[in-house]
C-alpha cells in the first residue's frame, strides 16, 4: 500500500446485455466496514476528516465528486500551505481513491445525487477514537478550475 493518496483505476465493460463497472485492482482484504455519503445538492463540501491510523478508500457509485487529501504535518496546527491532492471521482469512469493514514480527506459533490462509497480498515470504535476534524475551508481546493 502506498503512503501517498492514489487512484486505483477501474473500468467498464459493455456488451448487448449491459455494463459491468469494476475496480479489480482494489484489495478489499483489509476493509472492516463501509458507508455511503450523499449530499442534498451539488457543490456541497464535506471536509476535513483525518485519522492518524485509519486508511480509507472512496468510490463514486453515482454522479461525480472532487475528492481531496492533505497530509497532516502537525496534528494540533497543520500547515495551510501543504499540498492538497485533488482527484475527480466519476461513477461513469470508476476508480477508487486510496487515502492513507495520516491524511485529512474531504469531497465536494459535482453533480446532483452524487453518492460516494467509503471503505475503512478500522472498526467504528477504533475510527471514533482516531477522529480528527478541521473546518471545511481550512484548506480550500473546492473551486472548479476553468480550462
């Protein structure tokens, strides 16, 4: 497992019966639990949630989201100048974002009815004991960049 956030590529296979969406490169043997996050509207930000010990994986199962990760350099007062890793998760082009322990993560819905699946390698009890939160705009990568 990498100690940097990374996308694990997935894919789509289509034939006359329909489509199969997959992320075969994800090893789920370390996953202990999962949960879904769905915002009421596009543009909603849920951030920043960090863990010293917990690793997470994130997959868009509907819609699209901007998912971001930042390494925590100081747990009491993290630097606001730390590089923020930005990833677009899109259910129509599946990939899984791997968020290592020691990172804060957050996401902003880019489309209505976006639903994200989170997988965790920690039990709920362990996660709650390792739960660190920062304000949603502590790092502010949530602007969509015009191209």
